C-alpha cells in the first residue's frame, strides 16, 4: 500500500526563489516541514502498533483504506498536542541549511 504521508513531498526552499526569507515563508515552510515529519512518524508508529489492522478488522478493502485515513488524522492530532521535539530538530536543520545556502549565494 502506498504511503499518503511523504517526507519527500515537502521541500524547505521554493523553486525559483533564492532567498525564502525575502518572501517571509522560509520559517513557516520549515515549521510546516517539522510538523509533517512528526505526523509521519506518529502515523508509522501507530501503524506498526497494529492500530490500522484493529480498525480494519473484518471490514475488507474499504475498511483498510478508511483506517489509513483515520490513523493519519489521529497522528496529526498527536503531532499537534504531544510533539516529540523531532519537528523542532528538523526545523533547526532546515534553517541551518537555508542559512548556509544564503551564505554561499553571497
């Protein structure tokens, strides 16, 4: 089954813009990336724990599909209410990478 939440789908720097801080979106992009990373991590942990199978028990293919969306919704809520701190680490890494790119461009 393909994974709807993908870390690769989100980039910290917008194409065609050499300085994301000039548009005011650099910090918000990094913050969004950190939140999505934590959501992805919670989704995988809940799936590994068997919650998706518990929701899909005796429900067939439709229940399996629906359970994945339910797990993602629970994961998004957990990432907002109980952050693990990994999102902040991702934010710091992205910010450091962006500052290095800006320094190299100068």
